[in-house]
């Protein structure tokens, strides 16, 4: 389980230490990113010598974070305070862009005392 700003998110169907009292439904967060021309050139040059391509790592970290925040916002709009069964999906669009989707089930959970 990961807690993002006190909003529990679990890849399992439960959250250790919490009781799920209501299911609100399916939620998702989506974002699409493209690296600018300068970043593509820098990444292309770095790929010639091998190793980690920091320009893309940075872009993907930001993209995943944004998609996660979008999902959490969607869950809050439904009245949820947590998400279970969370998953990430990623696709390339036209060779220039990356789509990141994070989805799960929005729930209301209460901490077990």
C-alpha cells in the first residue's frame, strides 16, 4: 500500500489496517506527454553511448505522478477516501508521445482501531 498525501492506494483488493465500508466505483487518471525537440535530441545523443536516459526517466516520473493525482481527484469527486486494485498502464502514441493511465476502485475506508 502506498499513501499519497494521506490518501491510501493499494494494488490489492484491501488496505491493511483499514475496513472498506463503501465502494464508490471505477476511477482513473490519464495523461499524455511528449518530450520537446531539445529533450528528444539530448535523449537521442545519450542513447548512442548507452546507459540511463535521464530525460525520459524524468518525463515518465512526472507523467505517472500526474496520472496518479488525476485518479485521486476523480476518486474524491465520487466521495472516496482511498483506492484499491490500482494498476498502471502505458502506451506509446505515434512514436512521439507516451500515454499513462492509472485506474482502480474508489472506496470509503476507515482505519481499524
